[in-house]
């Protein structure tokens, strides 16, 4: 037996050697290092850890298993999905071809591609959300709507930077500060951009406490920030039960493409409020939400392969995502300032920044900034109105873009 020859073959066939003998292997090494950085941010810095840890590990697995020469044993096969999306391919929209050749993460990704995971996440969000503050002050809808400004400004910016209409729409939705919505729209319009868009969306959501306060201070005066708001009226149980039914009916008839997101959001909220489905509400909030989060995060991370991620488009997306998010914050604050003026100074415009749909983090930032200027102020419940309105607003904005470019 040629022991030395056997050892040489083992070394050459190992993943470590493949980094150096495989064309483009160094790019996958970079992606593995990026995965390590994302794991550090999720675990040590606690940046959206429930999602970022899964996304980072999915990125690590896909780059380890496929691009170091494991071939058919790969966990994720980007070429299968390229053929799935290529209208000239005999495997265009052929799930059968995917199923017969898929790795583990390819199976996970089917749930993303079919829009299952984002919709189920919305069901959990609905079950965890109290729309009472919005019902107590329906004008909050205006701030939630104005906070979608960044979505459309970033869309036009992306078009100017050379992205196609569907790609620009997927980038713009980052400004809604709603990860599941960004993932849902991107898988429908620009799946090749899913990795960088998901990373940008969840990173900026995690950085809300750093991004929003400077903008809030720049756009408001000391007098505005010190406004103490009166306690909102108590919302009846009947109102809370009727609300998800009415919103589902109206919004889905207006924009049928919003049905998966809005429908699941309101179904989850109905489970919460109707009083006869406590077990279903608990499952949607906890077990279902946690299971789907694992599948969603790892499958999104798997799309972060070197050939899709390491390019100039990723840098543009990160930049446009930040602009989109910042402008959405500005839009929400502008809505708050308008309502401050029209209410005779009784509404604190800081709650407008919560119009982005990062629930409840954006509302907490409004509360924290307000308390710095008035120790007796309690803005959290008031800010939850535009905050939950932003959830509905981002879903409507995504539905509109999907109806135009889908």
C-alpha cells in the first residue's frame, strides 16, 4: 500500500486544499470570515441574535459544503435555483428538479421561495401585537404611512444606480424596517439579492438605537421633545376583535398581493384578541415563531454564497438600505411634526420615528429619547400606535411594489 500516496490524495481532496486549488476558493474563504463576523455581532454584540446567528451559520454551512469541492454533497446548490429562475432553462420553475437534486438547505429555502416562512412569521407577529394604541389614536396611521417615505426614495435611488425595477423595489423595502417583508418581496422580485438585502434589513433594525436618535434630535426642538401626551382612551374588546377582520377585508380587496402577509398578520392578531383561541395564540407566539425563525434564518444565510454576495451590488445595497431606513425615520418624524402642529402642540412628534415597523424597538427609542428631555413623560404606548401602523404600512408598500413589478 502506498501510504504516502494515500495521504497525499486525502490532503488534496480535503476542503482545506480546495480553498487553494479550486477556482474562486479564496472568495468562499472571505465569506466564511464574514460568517464569523456576523456570529460575533449576533452573540457578543447581541445584534438581532435570534436571526443573525442563524443567518451567519447558514452562510458558513453553504460556503463550507459547496464551494470547497464537496459537489453533490453540498447543502445548498445555487445553480439549481439559477435554473429554476431562468426562463430559457428546461427546469424553469421545476420544483421536481430541485427536490431530486437538493441538499438540506435547498429544502429549507423552498419555504422562503414559496413565501411560507415570512407569512408564518407575520402570524406570530400578529399574535404578539396589541393594536389597541393604534385604535385609540387612529391618526397614528398617518405616521405609519409617512414612515414609508424611505421605501420609495430608495427605490428611485436604486434605479439611478443601475438596478432594475424589481431589484430597486426589493432594496427600497429595507426602509420599512421589517425583515420578513423584505425577505418576502425579495424572493418574489430579486432572489439573487436576498442575502445582502436580508443582512442590511436586520442589521439596521438592530442599529435603531444608534441611527434614529441623532435624526430625532436634528428634526425636533426642545419644546417639541418635552411635550407630555395625555393618556389614550381605553379600547374595547369588540374593537380589537373587529379590527383584524375589517383590515384584512379592506386591504386585501384593495391590494390582493398583500394577502399572504396581511392575512397572516391579522389571523395571528385575531387568535390573540378573540378570547377563545388562547392555545393557538400561544403556539403562534412561541413554538411556531421559534421553529420558523430557525428555518428562515438558516435558509436566507445559505444564499450568501460568494458568487452572489461578493460584488459591487452588495456595497450599493448596504448604502441604499441605510439611506432608505434614515429617510423612513425622517418621513415618520415629518408626519409627527405635522400632527404636532395640527393638534395645537398636544402630540409629541418623537413618536413619529416609531412609524418604521421594527416592533417594539422603535417605540422604545421614542420613549428613551422623550424621557431624556422630560422625566415625567411616558411615550411608549403612544409610540406603539405608529409602530404597529408601520407593520401594516410596510406590508401594503410591499404589496404595491409586488403588484407593479411582480
